[in-house]
C-alpha cells in the first residue's frame, strides 16, 4: 500500500513540525540556562570586591582574637581550679568532688547502706 502524494505531504509536514518544536524547545531551555547563570553570578565592581576583601580579613582577625580570648579563659579557669583544689581533667572540664567514704579504695567494702 503506497500513500498518495497528499498523504506523503502530510507525513512530511508532521515530521518537520515535530523537529521544529523540539529545536525551539531546546533553544529556549539553553537560553534560559544562560540567563540563570548570569543572574546567580553578578559582576561586582572593583570597589565592592575591595570592600568584600576587607570584610573577610576583618572577620578572620575577629575569629583569631576570639580564639585567643577563649584560650585565656581556659587558662584562667584551670589556674582558679588548681588554687581552690578542684581537680581539672585534661580536656579542661572540672570533675565533681565526691565526699570521702570509708568503704575501701574502690568503694566495694563495708555494708554500703545496710
């Protein structure tokens, strides 16, 4: 069964329309992706870039000073704990002082509340 000339023309037009719609859709998607990249990456003027660099340096300096202050606080806490007889662990936290008991060295001796 061969198609007549009108049938072939309709089939060719249908294929051409499908290809054209596909090409236009892909082109629009490509253009919108380029526009999206431009919006997410604005070009900054040199003045703004210099300001951002100075802000970054200031934040780094502040972070360094805060770290120094926290080291000083840990040192002071350790000195005070040693002065008042509170044991200090290696990690800097203080341990809870327990009252002495007469149940032996490991707490296993005695009646233990009986």
